[in-house]
């Protein structure tokens, strides 16, 4: 154990320079120069051997983000590596004696509450103080936000995240997708779009406006670019109505008319649109030919929220106004919205997942205390990682926790 005299506590001036200089330099930094700039700034607090990793689309691998750096690094598996554990658990991990005379910190890269990847920093052995850990976490948070922001100005982040080639249909749908993790003081939300590189008809969306969480899930008929185009149009129609502050009935009608008018070739979209009052827990929703939401109460009892569905969007048949359903959530509830491709998926044992299997999976993860994004990451692996596991159709989901405290698990320990 190092003596207190050897514990490294950066001077306030060095910490101030770390952040002010990084922010100053990145204004005119090209995306592929960002890793180099970050590494240079980390040296101000005694860090060396910076390693930046971002999660691939399937969230099974951490891909090295090197940019114009000469350093060559190999991808790391999320399972079985310290970096992967830091990412999956949103936990700062210290590796004593990672190399001769060196201790290493692995810090999750978190943009708000979305897990972006992991960052490794090395320090002289025995010098890491709690204060230094806190500084490195704040630094990692800034690095994550800068990485995501700069990613909009070039292709480095996108190409790094891809473990395989993406279809044109997936390219279109991912360009519309919001961040797949979102949290406020009362709710944690995670999303899933699979297959990540060959999704051809599923889409999702959400928005937190005031104290209302808006949710939407779409499944366009067919697969491929044509289906992706219809799904993308449905998302745009949904956002257009939502941003006009239309209610659910008005939004359904507008989307139905828009899809039917623009795609008169009998293409249609099943959908589920919902609103959750974040204060009261009052949930309202409309199902347009979509599987019913699945409510997990008490972490062990799954209840399908049955409702008479309205016709899918774009079906030109006379019908009564859709039913707006309601449910009062209780603190600790989980709610899963999903497309039928998920229940039709085959798990590792080769058996179709079905609604019961899906409910059992979420119940087990909830009982184990897993967060919403980690639950969906594990579900993704369960239906993709085995030779016998496979998807018959696109499989997408939104999983939310209301007043369960899961949002706190998505934050770094040093800010709690």
C-alpha cells in the first residue's frame, strides 16, 4: 500500500486546465483528431496510455476509437473483460498492477445516461486517490458528450461502431432513432432495434416533454428498404403530430391518413403510441394492430395490458375511432413495448420465445436488479449469440421503469 504522501491529488489549477483547454481545443478539432486531443489533455493530471472504446451496435463488443492516433488496439468483448464490465455495470473499476509500476482505471463513457463505451487511463502504481477517481469520472463524462457531439460532423464514430456492414434499410432507420437510453428523476427507458445491421421495418421513438413521456413503436409490413421507408415516414408523421401537441386520437388519425395517402399500394404499419404522466404514473395508449404492452409488477408478475386494437396505419377500411386505453402504474413497475418479431424469435434452446418466455426473461432480470438497458442488452444476446438462436423478423422494444430507482444505477457512483 502506498503511503499517503504518494497518493496523487491533482492541483486545482491542473484540473481547471484539463477541462478549459479541452473545451477550447475541440471547437476546431476534426472528429478523427479528438482521441489524440483527449489523450494529450489527460496528461495534465498524470494519466497516460489513454484508451477509448465505443460499443458496437449489438453491444457485444467494445471497438477502439483511435482516429488519427498511431496506437493500434484490438476490440474487446463486453463479456469477460474489465473494460466490458465497466461498460455493462456503469461502474468505475481499478486494476492494481495492470502493468509493471502501473495501476489502471476503467471508466464507463456515459452521455447523460446512455452508455457509449469505456475509457482506460493509467497512473503510476499506488497513486490513485478518491479525488483523482472523481476527476477522471467527470473527465470521462465530458469525453463521452464530446465524442457523441463530434460524431455528427464525420463518420469516425459510425464506422468504428460497426462490426459488420449495415444494409441501406438499417442505415435509414438508425438515422432516425433517438438515443437508446434515457432517464429522468422518476423513469429509466431503454430501446432495442434488431437485427442491428439488417433491420428492415421496425422503428421506435420517444420524447420527454415537461412531465410527460411520449412513446412509440412501429412495425412496417415487409422487410427491406421499402418497408424501412414506410416506417421512417410513420415516425415523421408521429413526430409532426406530437410536436403540434396533438392528443393520441388526433395523432393516430393523422398518421393513418398520412400513411394511407402516401402509400396507397396497400402497405401498412402496425404501431403503438403511448403517453406516461411521470408524476401520477397514468399510462394511456392506442394500439394499431400491435402486440399489447407487457406490465411487470413486483418484479415477478407479467400482465399483458389487453385492449381492442385499432387497424394498422394505412389500412383503408371504415372503422370506429380507436380505443384509448389507460392503466395506473405503481412505483417499481416495468413496462415493455415490443414488436411481434421479438416473441417469434428463437432462444438458445431453439424454442420460440413467445410472450411467456419474453415475460419470464424480463422478470428474471428485474429480480436480479438489472437496469433497463442492461436487460435489453442481455435479451439481445439471448436471441443472437447462439447458433440455434435466431430472428425470424425484426425485433424491437422499449422497456421503461417507473419510480423503481433504476435511473440512479445509470449514473456514475461519484455523482450520487
